[in-house]
């Protein structure tokens, strides 16, 4: 709300024209770098991102039980999952899952199941 108020004050006092905002936004978009292979080009990067997202959600103890992690890409989306060895019946309940965009690194989905 404060930003909106400042914007209107600047426009009203003639210090900023509305088209200046659009021009600045367009200039910023033009100078953005996007790697040819996307921001998540390989399995190792996908797994590292998934672990960073999972850690505060599920904790180190849970994640340690689900190593090693695997990542498979389909339609520019990495699906990263844990593996599980259900030696102990009480450990059942699935594994961590994350879906990550290869192109821009967006976290599409996070879950624990399967």
C-alpha cells in the first residue's frame, strides 16, 4: 500500500510518468539471463534443490532414511524422489517427492507419499 501511495505522489508531482514504470520493467526483462539448458540442467542440480526445499519441511532425520535421491525428467519437469528400505515396518509411509521445472527452477509440487 505504501509503495502504491509513493507511486501516485511521484506521478502527481510530475517526478515520474506512468510509462516510466513500464519502460523500466521492460528493460529489466530484457537483461535477464536464461541458460540454454535451463536453470536445472541435470539430476545433481535437481536433487540439490529438492534437498534444500525438503530439509526445513521434513527434517534431516527423515531425509537421511530416504537416501539416495533420484531425479527423472519428463516434459521439462524433474521429479525427485527418495528411496526407501522398509526393513522396519514402522518406517512405512512413503518418500519425499518434489517436482521442479528444468527451465526456470520453479518448485511445482512438494509432497511425501507414494
